[in-house]
């Protein structure tokens, strides 16, 4: 398994829009579901910082994720732009294998 972690500091008042875009029925998940090797995404809200979120994107392998990024680069950029303005910071925490 290959996992990618990101944290987001969401702008005040943008939580609902952020959760809609990044949540289980959101555009990111819809895009990822089109890719072979996608296993799922979890969206977590920090317990003590209401505007901080964590995403956990799981893939069968790093190769599957890289194929997705190559074949879906344009669609990825479109969804990424849809989230502009919703966050004050986006921080990649890393990519992990199990």
C-alpha cells in the first residue's frame, strides 16, 4: 500500500465547502475513483483545532499513484484550482509505504 498525507488549514467560514470538496462524496474522491489502484481517502478534522484537517489517500502502490498523476494531470489541476481560496495553508506530510 502507498499512502499520501496532507494537512490543511482551512479559512474561517470555508469549512463546509472544504469538506464538500475533500470529503467522501467530493470531487477529489470522484476523480481518484476513476484511477486503477485507488483504495480510498479519509478526511479527518483535528480534535482541538477546528480549522485543521488531514487527508489520507491510499493507493495499491506508488506506481498506481504515479500512473494516475500522469494520466489525470489536467483533471487533477482543475480540481486543485477548485480548492483555491478555501485554505490558508496546505502542507504535504509525506508519502508512506506499508
